């Protein structure tokens, strides 16, 4: 069985292996797992933002035909660990936010469960709550660290002195809205305790990491990890919200304990996801830039205020991108949190970089305006030689190439820099640019096994495919590492029965899992050569990252916006992104990821806004009727391109993560294009007509 052919699988535009199953409806998602005699779960949610449940009358629900049980804090099992208060379901009568689960109804059908939940009667001892984020609060605090372990604050040089001495300055406040992940597949779990009573739990869960989910459930319930199996071959989107288990997983396991031998199904409704499955915190960003007349930055500062839940801290690393994006001798970043009576925020696609590049990239556009300089040239002029802060050399840094190629493809050189001077019928036309970046993450733990089975090679690893292409790209990596045709390689993923895999988060999946697959392939060839016997196998694990280098992906986003002269409506006619993201494993899946991220960034720019009423602590637009997201009609033309970049320092494949960089910078590019179209600078997302109209009136003298 000699092959050892020249590697040609990586870089090929191969169709998705999971595509036919998804198109034909045969791909099995968590809630659809064939399980007989299932019980259905419906949560009962608190209708106050803070207080205590004083009475839970479950009699009417329990009397309903088809209701199996009602679990309350009085009857639910005591958890082994309540350290994570988000997961401490039904452990006491305290209410920490509106929408918190205070009881669950189990029934023979989902319809009866929902009916039963509506029959539960609740009395509260309501307390005063606080759900309003403001930058002038007197109780803001500095967390010990921000997400991904970054320092809360950083400082280099003297920003205040540099701003005072700068020839040109920008000092403005920008805000991003609270937004919710809203994957197509809701958070869903099916749970079954071993009917033989052996204490073994099987979970079919929609998750971005079967092994991390198993670890969390084991801790909460005081189980050994060997007592739990988590299965998830397909995920209908996650965008970070399925990167960590939320309370739905705990509820399903608790309920399964209460009905021994019967599986329990739970799928959160769209409305429930707005309080139980995480979200991106709103941010308030005070940005300061100082420069000389030639456009060289002398000061960069961002002070971020955002919210967290009173019961569990999550500090988005919004200020981190400003620490490394452009060269400046003086730099300062800070993060401050308001602990509120609100649901727990969490990861959402490109946490930190996505909101954190909005304020600074709009500020760069404002600086270019004041300097009378092209915004592309301003960014190129402030390109650092090494990573600011750490002083490390970049493993590769393709921002300048992205800006230049993007400008050429977009037709930027012909741009008139004056705002509000181009018109197409009743629409004012403008263009804008912003930069993108995202760090290269390689997790410390992941293992793959490669085995010969007959005339095929099988790769096993407990990885996840959120629609990102893992089913397709891992075989491409394995084929080249083994030196065999990709058609002879199969992959098995999404199950804790396979070797340990890290979470699909931080654009780390292919970097981490692919590295483990390459190590397994090398071990396989070292052990068996070119003639492996049937059932021969070898394993390999991801190695440590090369910390001598600063590793990031980069990009440039260009947008063309049209603003209606009478109504202030905004339409984005064109989006174009150019990215430097290492070696591209599969152009088809890569383009999908880039365009998906850009579309999500457009959605952030124009539509997405979870409107939280501070009087009630309730997100009032908690469904797709009120929470608007981008649709096909929102952009006529969208393009994604990439530079040929092979970075030998990031991993054996030379690849970088691409799942998140597409969303970074898009909203800033759109905002900058809106200003160029009509001369109105919108610094608060989303960009809606009521924010544009007053400025249009001022400019026209109305």
C-alpha cells in the first residue's frame, strides 16, 4: 500500500463532505437523536430581575395529563459544585436576573411541557435591581484580568503628555450594542442516565467542544469523566455561544436523574436563548489618538466600560487590539466593568477584537480626515516593525499587503476624499475602509489517532464542526501528512469516545487539531513505514506554540454605503475583504468563513441590537421579529480574497484561524463609508436612520 505521494490535498477546493447529509436532512443534530420513550423539558423563567421566589404553586401543572414531574429548588437534586453560579440550577430561591430558570416541567410531549410551565404560579419578594450600563457609574471596577487571560490595563510612555503635545488629536466615545449569537440551531441537549443504573450518563449536546462539556458536567455533578459520554457530530452554528455549557445542559441532566431510564430532551426557544445562552456585552469606548502633521501616531489610548452579570464575571478583552495594531511610543488601555442584574455575557464571534476594533478604526478615519490624509495611507504609515508591547517579531504580518490589494480591487485610488459629494438618484454614496486582526491561538491539549482500516485511513479526534468545514479539512491535512490520496482518508469527530480535542473557539480549531493530526501521521509513518498492516495505528498530540513570535492574522475591509437623502436609510452595496491568514486549507470553506464573518459584521453595523429595558432587566426584542439580522437584500455584492501567505512558525500546516477575522473591522468600514457618503459620523452602533437623519438635516440646512 505504498503511496507517499506529493502533498496536494491542502489548498484544494474540495466540496464539504457533510454537505449531502445536511442538504438531504439526514445529518442528526442533538435534539433529533433517535431516543425512544423520551421526556420533554420546558423551563419556567423568572419574570423579575432581582429578588426571591416565595412560593411556587405547581399543583395545576402536576395535574395536567401528560406531565411527568415538576422540578423546583425544593425537589431538584443538590449539585456537587455550585462554584459556577450560572450553572447552579434550581439550587435556591434567589433570582439574579430576569429569565433565570426557577423550575422545570417534564412531560410526554414538548407541547404539554410548555402548557404545564404556563400553569406554574409564582410569588416573589421583589428587590430593587440595576440593569443600566453607563460610563459615569461610581461602582465600576477593574477585573483581575480580561478574557483569554490578558492584563486588565496596560500603559507605555505618557499618553496624557503626548496628547497635549500632539499636532492633531482625536478624542471621541464610541459604543457597540448588546448583541446575541443566535445560531440557527438553538441550544439543545438530550440526556440519558444508564437504564441499568450503573451511573453512566450520555449527553447528545449541541456544543463546540465535547470534551470541555464533559469536564464541566463532571465537576458540577461530582462524576468521573469516565462516567460521561458527550456526542455531537453536527452543530448548527454556535458563534461562541456553544463554547461553554450553559444552564440548559445542567437542566437536562438534572431532569434525566428524576426520570431514571428515560431520555430527556430540551431545546431552548429563540426567546429563551436571549437570557440563558450568553451574549456580547455592550461596550463604551473612549478612544484617543495623537499624531504629528505627517500622520505618525504619537499616542493611542482606549478606555473601555462594559457590563457583566452580578453572579458571574465575564470581562470582554475589548481594549486588547489597540495594544498591538499600530506603532506608537505612548499607549494606554483600560477595562472597567459594571456588575448588573442581567444574564451572564459570554463569547461571541471574535470576542474582544470584534467590538474592540470598532472605536479605534473609526477614530483612525477621523484622524485621517483631520490630517487631510488617505485613510489607507495613514494605516500603512503606522505599521510597526515588531509587536508593540511585547517587542516580539511578527511570525508574519500582511496588513499592508491586504490594504494595498484591497484598495486596488475596490477602486479606492479614484476615491474623492470629500464627504457628501457623490449622489446616485436620491442616494448619497460613500466608501470606507478599516483594518482587521485576530490572534493565532493554538490550544495546549488535543490528541489524534490515525488507523489503517482495510484500504482506508481513519483519523479520530473529538473535534467539532460548527459548519466551519472540519469534516472536510481534517482529511486534507491527514492525507498530506500521510502522503496518501485524500479520497482514502476518513475522519471521525464529535464524540468523547475519540481522543481529547480542545474547544472550537478562538479560531483555534484547525491550528490545534490539525497539528495533532500531523503529529499522529508522523508517528504512524515512523512506526510502520509505507506498508502498514491492517489495524495499525498511532497517536499524536499538539505541541507547544513557538512563543518567540507574535502571531496574528490580518485583513482590510472596504465598504460602499448609500444613504437616502430624505429618509436617512443606509444600504451597503458592496463589501470587499482581503485577508492574510496563513495557508488556506480549503478555499471553498475558507471563503464561506470570511464571507460569513463579513455578513455578521454588516449585521452588527446596521441591525443587531438587543434592547434591554433597564426598568425590567428584559431584552424586549427577544426574537427574530424584533431582533434584526442581515439578509441577502442587505448587500448586493460581497467578496473575500486572501494573500498567498505560508507562515512556518504558526504550525506544521502554515495556517491561521479564519473563523472570526471576517467580522472584525466590518462595522467600522461601514460607519466610515456612511460618513463619506453623507458627512454624518455615527459613533454608536447600530447605524440606524434616526442617528443619520439629524445630521443630514444640519448639513442641508433643514
